[in-house]
């Protein structure tokens, strides 16, 4: 074994559980995983660090406010098990999006000490349907590659959420995919046929499945129907407020690599009260975050709580873990995160006997947990 940090317990590897030891090398990667009978009487459970592809905020900070918000958010989520994330913007005027991206860029280039790795940007809007904003501000419009290329030059875009019912957006999907940027469909009133057209153009996912999209009806399947019929990947918010458990079970049966996100806001990790989601005032109360009219506006979920919610729905720990780590990594095409294997980044979550987050390692750095 390596001379660096060594963890003993039940380790979830790509091939399944083994009881043994995992060694972290000095380079912040996994140096060895070995089966061993000396892992203790009640071995800890060691799973891959969580990867959250939809994060707006945390610890009172919002991505759109710029400054050191990205670092604060990365630190808050790391303490609850998220080892990598996408910083997610809001629908806003071009100048505001560009400003937020400019301030995010240094935190993408260099991981904040004590924080999760910010893999890049999830651009949620402004290329969405103005009639299906959800909690997004009213700055929706069709997209152009020239504008997106400018954003991408400012800070690395990894994912764009858009509505496929607009012809300009179908062309934009093709340009984004050609540039290596992933696309998912959402905040949309697309028909089933328009959703399928978005997939044919190159989109590969769906934003917060069931929320802010045309619903399933047996004669008008909508965007939900397109996802359930055709998706390999889709994101879902498992806070049990955004989606009923029955709908979650339906999606789990229909979409092979359904994965979970938090859609976390500035209110995450903070007490009840008033916060901002982009330019929108929101209030945290009764476990949720809402606009003044009661519309759900992101969440206060952490990935650690998301794991517990999935377990409460009856998922085995391995499957629940994959939906927080392996599948989001596969969606983005990341090969050295999301699973515990030799040579991968040492992004690790250690669970206690109650399956709460006990220890977190981000690229080998031991992150203090609450």
C-alpha cells in the first residue's frame, strides 16, 4: 500500500463492493485498492465523491453575484459530500452572465482550498421558453452560437440547458455539440416531437426532469414523454418536494442512467429567511425555497441528503451512489472521477453506520465535515 492516507472499510468499486483498504497517493489520486480481512469489526462504507451538475449557490452566496461566490459555494458543498460540481448560471442579460463567468473563471482554473472542484459552467438559460420560466427571471430568448462562444471564451461551458421548440435553438444544439459542450432540454413547452427533434440534433439529457417542462398526457406526451421514452440520461432533484416519490420510481424504471442534482441555492446551509436566486428574491421556509407567489425556486438540498432520500425510497446503497457520482460523470464524459479506481482522483465520501457523510476527500484533500 501507499505511504499516504489509507482508508479501510467496504469500498464501492466499479465491479461492486469489496472489503479492504484504499490508499491515497501524494498526487491526490487513488494509489491502490486492495481486498483485506482487517478492515475492522463494523467497517465504514466508502463511496465515490458526489458530482452535482446543477448548483446555483450555497452558504448565502449565489453564482450570479460574482466575486468569491464560487469559492464559498464550492466549500459549502464539499463539506456535505460533493467533490465536483458545475456552477450554474441564471437567465439574465448578457452583461450579467458575462460578469458572473468572468469572476468564476479563476475558481475553475484552480480549485478553491477546502472546496469541491468546479468542473465548469452549466448555462441554464437564457435560451429557454419565456412561458416556462419556473423561477428563472424574464430574460429568455433564442440563442446564437456567437453569443455562446463569447461566454465559453470567458469561462469553460460544460453544459447548456435550452428549449428545443425554437428553430434557432436546434441549430445551436448542433454547434454546441460540435464544440464538445453537452446539451440538455428543459424550461420548455416542447411537444413530444419537438423533444425528439432536440435529441436528434444532439441533446443528450433533460434538466430537472418533470419540473418546468411540458407534462406527460397519453395523447400529448410532451417533453416528459420524450424523456421517459428515449432518454439514457436525465437529471432529477430528489428533495421530495420537486418530484413525488411515485414519479421518481417511474423515472428510475424508464431512464437507465437517471442521476441526481441539488439545484441548490444560496439558502443551502443557511437558516430560514430571505435570499437571492440570481436577480430573484426568494424565501427559505419549511424545507424549501420559493418565490413570493409560492413557485419552487431551486432547493436547499445537499447531495448527502439526496443520498438519504434515495435510500428511503428503497434503493440499495450502490445504486443510490451511482446516481450521485458515476452517472453524472458518464453524462459529461469524465473518465477519472465518479468511481473509485486506481489512478482516478481521490474524490471520496466515507459514510458512518447511519450512512451520513463522515469524511470527505477532494483530490486527496481531507475536507472538514459539519
